[in-house]
C-alpha cells in the first residue's frame, strides 16, 4: 500500500526529485511551472515510472490540491526548498488552471470557508437550508452502518439491512453526490456522514442526499465513526483521523467541534489512513506513513518511521498510551552513493482500522512492510495490544524481510533501496474477529500476498493459511474482507498481475520487474474454521467507460477488473465492486452473481448540482448497507489509481430507486 498511490493519485503528485533540494531562482516573481516540471518532475512522470502517476493523471486534479499535498500533506517532507509560488506554478502548469481559481468539480462554487465547526452558509454545494432546518435528531436503528467495519469485530456484516435477498435485483440509483476524493460513508438512522480529500466533511440526509451540515478543512480519507455518547451536546459524536496526524471529534448532529487531539506522530511522513475506532471510553488511532515515497530522495536519510497505535481519551482526545510496532532500536547503517547516512529499522505502517476485542481486553492491528534491510519483527504482522496499557501481548509476523520503498523495481533502482528487497506484501485489511459454531474465536486476516490467515486470538498461533490470489504489491487481498455467521468473504485484486498481462501483450517487461503469477481477481468464500475455499467467482471481463481515467498510458481503453475494494455482507448477499466500475451482488451460499450495475455506463446529475458527473473505478473501503439502501463511492482513486475521474460520485441505491 503506497501512500504515493493512495492519496489523490498523489503522494507522488510531483516528481520526488523536485523536492530534493532548494531550487535556484526563488526570488523570481513568476516561477516558470513548465521549466520546473521539465527539470525536476518529467523524469518520473512523463512517461511515468513504476507506480508514479503520469502527467495526464495529475492534470485532472484541482491545482490547490497539488499545492496542499506538497505543503501540509505527505509530500511536505520532499517539498523542502520549494516556495509556495513554485508549487503553485507547477500545479498551474500541470492542470492548466491557476491555483487561485475555483477548482473544477463539485466544490467549485463553495464560498470561502468559515471557522471550523461553524454553521455553513447556503451556497451551491454547501448546506441545504431547508434540509438542515428539517433535520430530525439522530436516532439509531438496527439497520445502521456506524463504523467502517459495522461492529468492533470488523466483520462488515449488517444483519438487519432493511433489504431482503429478493429486493436485490430491484436496486436502482436513487441519488448521487459528487465530491473530490471521497471515501466510504457511515449511516445512522437517516443521517449519512462522509469525508473526502478536498477537506469537506459532510452530513447528508441518507434518503435524499441533501446537505445537513458541512465542516470545511477536514482533509481525510478515513470513514467517520458515529457513536452515542454523553461527551456531545446532542448525545452523538463523530471522530475523524486527518492527514495531518491529528484526530478531531465533532457533534454528529451539528458539526460543532468537540476537541482536537495533539499531533500523534512527530515524524512528518506519518499520516492517518485507517479509521480511528471507539470502544468504551477509548479511541484507538492507527498511524501509517508516506516514507516509502520520501525515501526515493537520494538526500533523504532513509528510514526512521515506525507504525504505531495510540489510545485517546474519548472525552478529551488526550493520549493515554502510544505503542510502536517496530521495537528494535534505530541505528545508522551505511551511506548511499550520494553520501547520505542511512538508518533503520523502519516501517510497519498501520494502514487499516484496528479491531477491538473487549472480552480479552485486546486491540488488534495489521502492519505494513519494512522500509530497510534492518530486520524487524513488527512488519507484515498481526499485533495484539492490551487495551488499557498498550503493551504488546503477542505479535505474529507472516512475511519476514519484506523490505521495500518506491522505485526499487524501476529499471534504475533508487539509491536508498534495501540491499535485500521484499515483495511489498503489506496488510491493508482490518483483522476480523470471528466466533465459530464451536464457541471458539478465530482472528482472520488478509494480505497483499493473496493469502488469508486464521490465528488464535489469545496467542497469535497460526491455525490455517489459504492462498486465494497470486498476490502483488497492490494485492492480493487489498483493502478488506467481510464475514457473516458462516463464511469469510475475500475479494482479490491482483491488479499488478493484470497490468503485467496487459504490458506482456505490448511486448514490454513485467510492471513490477518480476511477475508473481497469473492474475486471479474475483471473490471467494472460505470456511473460517479451516480456511477451506467453499466457492470462488472470478471477476467477469465486462465493458466499462473510464470517462476521466488518465492514470496509465498502457491501459488506455482497457477495463481493469481487479476487486481491490473491501466487500460488504448482509444475510444471504455479498456486495463487491471492481476497478472497472462494476458493482455486483453475490449469493452468499454459491457465489452466483445475482445483480450488477455498471457505474460507468452513464453519467449522473447529482444532488449537489453537478451535471453529467461520470462514474469510475470502485476501490478502497467498499460499500455501506443501511436502512434499506446501499451506498458506494464510484471513481475513487485508490491505491491502484485505475478508473479515477479526479472527482468521485457517491451513489445511493434503493429498491426501484424509491
């Protein structure tokens, strides 16, 4: 999981070489964006190298977003030496739009942002005054989807969805809402909450999509968790982990800010990608990283970031404890060819939401790869921590020596590449705590290697391993799994393997330097007790229309059917989307496809007044099912950057579109 691919196609927004050192000509009144791009960026992005986005992919982004990510986002460590006018000049050149002008897309008409948490004015894409005035109090129901995994066990299973299996074939789009870089929503009663990378945190009417409140300046890709709690005046609070390594709590009824945490990581490459999870009076916050991108710099002292989990006091945001998963001491290693002193160990980013086990007093986290050749047991591991103290009870590493930074599979390897290179098999999916019919529990996890695992939650002992995909640097099992009362459902991406097959037909070498096997995208059901594959449904090859996708020159016009997004379950039915924009429902017992909709086959006139908004690839954290409706983000530029339009569209399905 590379943050350079994950955040708006652009933790690698501007060629990393552009950020390596101060540039000449800072005193110029009008920096030449084209010259800066050609001298500092073109080598990485035109044509693109490896997983770096090409110039066309950058061109669809709002120019202000390019500047923001290079200023306060994950590219900030590499932007040292660039002035704001220089960043703005590069952004303006790439997008053919001045930074000061309104960005294209659904946020274009927004008024200047008021103070954070303040009531928003009724501008075109702001609050709907009538909708806000008529908003009822938040009331929980049995059909809610209040967190990324629905419950503490992260099963992504809604037992009372308000839909029956017989309803599935009648699903039609009821409303659509456009936004830049949107993620998975949560739903409580008839309230829907969603964040996005453009910095707008929305509360919508779940039935109509009208805007009840809007908070500006919340740059996040995490799914808001909605909790009934006395810390909020309304009795309901929501919590968002932001890109700047802080967490903010808001009153879910009004959008008023309750508290802001301190910055939870001093290392500037850290960021929050996994949703913070509430349990009791605690909030558990995972920390991930963009250091794999920063480390492409010859002058960068690779590497020092360590993934961590922090526990905050729910009422105040005060840090109770913080536990690093890489525990071996940091030490200098060697100097690279540029003379930069390197160090390690590093890595173990926690990309996904943690899973809570109150019965055992444990919180489980899945970690990413190592960034250096210095051994660490904290990478590619499932880690169990004591909820009260943060003490590590057990840690099970499944792939040792998985040492990787971006660019190491390029024809010319970077100077900071580990001497021993691993396959980049991070965990990007939250573990699932599953109760077996025997009454025993099993902890289920899925890795980008394509392997699913069953572990003893008391000890971390490995019970079973099942390979369901060939695996690659972008999955394998990418963003999540789901489990009902009988089966574990695993979506397989294998998108790098798909890319390899595409470039092979063009007479080009494998995308990542070495193929890990044939692509096996699709959806599988496993027995949680044994790992036995109960059924497997390959991802269909189906037509699509990537209206705005410019991410990869060699995939132009090709529909990529990777199933990177997390699936979601209701009784008898599994929902899963693909990067070709198809959204499907599967019979839980047999794997038969019982309903499907191409989100790219038409455009949408959205609730927030965007005409002709296209759909795109479905990636990331998957659908939410609540109150008789199904919600999914189409066009999301996830780690694969496939099928993205720069702007996403949240689609709300209901029976017959009513």
